[in-house]
């Protein structure tokens, strides 16, 4: 099963992704995580990506498509299936993904669209924190202002692009580009909408129901 999680920044994709990969054993392909690692490692790709990420814009399609192609060509992707998290974000990325999957005889089985009220997003993102070591996501309001990760003890930090000014630009990028994927996947018949304005447990229950229909 190959699944894509679609939703605005702050919709809760990362939290849902962690649960999906744990239950269904899928390879978690988060382009945001791959890019943040490249930035932390200071690779040429990371240096190029950081410019766009710090401004709340998208990293160029060819760069991200290359990263994804490389990952899905590894044998475990076909064996276990993939959860695409934060990719595709543009129509050219979606078309490239369709082509890359069909070249391997694969397809996207479900696109789970996590829908949240835009007014809630800025508050959600600016209170988000993440473990630098294992990537676990926390929220200051529900988890308190943690210094260390409850899973691995790693440093809990606020992402550079989770400030209000950058969040607003990321929302603009979502509106201008990524929201176009909703009709794209609706036309393919793979879109499953889930109400993200609920607790993570409730949202996950709906995600599971959506995946049960295809899995
Ligand atoms: P995320 O962790 O998915 O919110 O991604 C963080 C940032 O990484 C985004 O704001 C973009 O700058 C960049 N990024 C992640 N995935 C993509 C993608 N598929 N296409 C372009 N840029 C991306």
C-alpha cells in the first residue's frame, strides 16, 4: 500500500504519519525531514534548501523529485509500501510521482487529506516543538514546554520555520500550490478527506477507516 498525507502546514500530518508507519509498517518518506537532515549536515543540497525553507517557500521541484526518486528506488519501498508525508506539494511533483511509481508497476492507493480550519493553524504551529534526535512532535499547550524528548531524551526545539512570520508564508505557498492537489487526486479517485479539527486519537481513527477501505 502506498499512501500520501496531504494537508496544510500544521494540519497534524507529522503526528498522524508516525502512527500510520508504526501500525502499517510503511516506509516514512518525509521530504521535510530529509531536507532538515541535509541542512543539519551542511551538505550542498542542505545549503540550497535552507534558503527556501527559512523564507517559508518551497524547495525547487527538481531537487525534491530527485530525493524522492532515489528513496523509492530502494527495495524496501516496494516491499513495505511508502507513506509520502509533505510530498508532493505541487502538480509537477504529483505528476513526477505518478510516473516514478508506475515505472515500477506501483501506484498511490490513497491520498488522505487532513483538513483543518485555517484560523487554528498559526496557533498550532507556533506552539509546536520537535525532538532534534528522533523527530517526535510535541505541543507546548498539550505537552508543556519540554526540554528533553520523552522517547529518546534528545533536545526538544522549535523549528526555524515555525515562527509566525514564516508560517504565514508557508500557508501562502500551500494555498498557491499544494491546495491544487486536492482536485488533482479527487479526479484520480484516491482522495479521502479527514476532519483534522479533533484530537490526534480521533483523527487517527478516521485515518485508519480511510486506509481500511484501500488496504
Ligand atoms: P515540512 O516539514 O513538510 O513542513 O517541510 C518544511 C519545509 O521544507 C517546507 O516549508 C519547504 O520549504 C520544504 N519542503 C518540504 N517538502 C517539500 C516539497 N515536497 N517540495 C518543496 N519544498 C518542500
